[in-house]
């Protein structure tokens, strides 16, 4: 999954991190669903491209890429049903404010408001919180252009739904997403520094349950956790202030950025100032690029009951991790029933690594992380750098074979297949395959 190749010229360009040069011969940006349907129906190798925030080749193809960012903007809010149907190519930061103005909210958001709805859901992207599912957990229905150019709809309760939400783009091109909503709420955000490791290991569930959303940031260089970001919902019983000391950590004296040396003005407001959910749950503001893309990312999900042991396993290889790490983050994700969700069937803890932008140097460290976490059945994030073998992944998901059968039924000719899917979800020799699509 780690691309060590030189960046050759490309007619399409590169992903956000610039570690993947797209091999596609063309990028389509249709202005209507009808135009998209025609492109798909007449193509033989098609992949949907979101905002390009994946760090591997999950979206690439030697055929043609399609972006739905140019489709007409749709934000249809149903207050009585508490749902919103939105254009799949919209970035979260482009419509969450409108939800809030209508008194509604999503249950959670990822670190970046810059990512597209369809791309985030298709790869299992998440925020944090012991009771908060991944972003795909809010999906109630999808509208998808299938391989024959037809427009299909699949919703919660349909047999195919659990496999269609986190689908890696294997079933078609998503055009609209219907999301469950909750009443709007406000958040106060505080940052603590220097949480002692023994406090974390001895009271892990208590630490991660301290707020609606909790993120731990560590450089894996020293014993204490560098920063703890607490995002607390406001309310009659919620305190408006925070103690200076908490479990041995100290309240930060001013706003912080999780990556040392980066400007805190890029981050959402801290120091307990209340604000709407969409302006506090992400770590970064939409109006700023959170980084310049000079990074690689990996992430692994383990059962929350194994969190302390998994942390200790990583701690034993900190001397390998730290020199190539910009920052690490630890978050919790509630279980769901989506077949390829990394949190499927188990409340999870996600160990995230933001690496320096050197694929060759990072590769052996990624392998070391995977070896350390192997006893805990660690599932990698589908859109990030990993090298877990497909055979191992097959044993980590209860519905792996079900998903393979689903893709064969939805896409028998392999229109949406690429190298990534061919490697991880191979089809029987002599069966329908993608010819040029898997390139």
C-alpha cells in the first residue's frame, strides 16, 4: 500500500499528500447526474474520486476518474424525520452550518471538515467518542450510479445496505447521501498537557469517557501524553470552566495545535469558549489548510478492551516510531454493523500515525507497528498507508466474503475495480474481471 515510485507526469494529478500520482488517463467532472450516468454506462474502467485525502491507491485506476464535486448542490433537510439528503461531493464544512441553523446536527465529525461526505463514509472515516460511531454510522440511504448507468437506491433495512455504505467505491458512484441527524448542540473544548502514562493505562476508559469527544496526541518520544483534547457538550449540568489540573495533566495556557511548531490559529477554538458542534468537533478550521500535505498517515483499530495492552505494545517500539512521526493520535469509535467498517462489531480504539513524507523510510516502521498490533486483530483504515496482507484482512472481518459476493453482483463486469480491489478482493480465475481497470 506504500507507493515508493517517483512522481511521473500525470494528466490527472496527485492526491492531497502527493504520495500518489494518479494513473488515470482522464478526470471527468460531470455537471449533472444524467451526464454522470452516460460516462459510467459507456466506460469500462471507472473510479470515483473524492477530495483526494486517501493516502493509498484506493481511488486510482488506469481508466477514468470521476468527481461528483460538480454535481448540483443538494442539501434537503427534513426536520420531522431528522434527516438531511446531501450531494455526495459536498465537503462536511460546506453544509454543517446549514444543519445547525435549522436546529439539527450530525452525531460526530472527523478531524477535517475538508473531506467529502461520500469519500469519508466509503472508507470508514471517524471522529472520537466512546458512544460515537464512525461517520458512516449516520448514513440512512445512498443513491448510486451503477455499472450500467442506472440510478439505484439502497437504504437502511435493505439486505445490501450494510455492505454498501463502507464500500471503497466498489459498487458504483454515489451521488447523494441521506444522513440521520440529532438536535443541534454546543461544545466547549479544552486542551490538557502532560497526561502521565500510568494514569492513562490505569484509567483508560475513564480518560476516554471524560468528554463527548476525546483525542490523545502523542509524539511517542516521552512518557506523558503530549495533549488531551476534551470536547464537552454544554448543558445545565456541564461545567463552564475546567480545573487547572486533571489526572496529573495541566490545562494548556493558550490554544494549541497537535503538531509541534504548527500555528494554533488553524485549529478550532479552545479554552472553553462555547460554540456550535460543527465548529468544535473537527480539530481544524475549514478556512485553513490543516497541513501542506507533506505527510503520510496510518491508522489501526483494536477492540477497546485491548486498548491498554495495545498501547504498551506500541510503547515498546517507540524508538522506531518517534523519529519518523510528526504526531500520533488515539481516539475511540463505537461499534457498528457495516461490513467493512474498521469498527464493525466491536467498540474500538484507533491508533493514528501522521508520518514524515518519506514512504521508503516509513514502510518498515509501518510493518513494525502492524507486527506489534497483530495480537489484537488490528484493522487498518482503508484510506491510509498499510501493508497488512489481504489474507490477514480476510480473517479480521466477519463479512469479507459477503462483500466480495456483493461486488460481483453489483458490478459483474468489473467497471469499478482497480488494483486495490483486485488485490484485496480477488475474483475467481476466468470470472468477470476488469481487464484494464485493475491495471
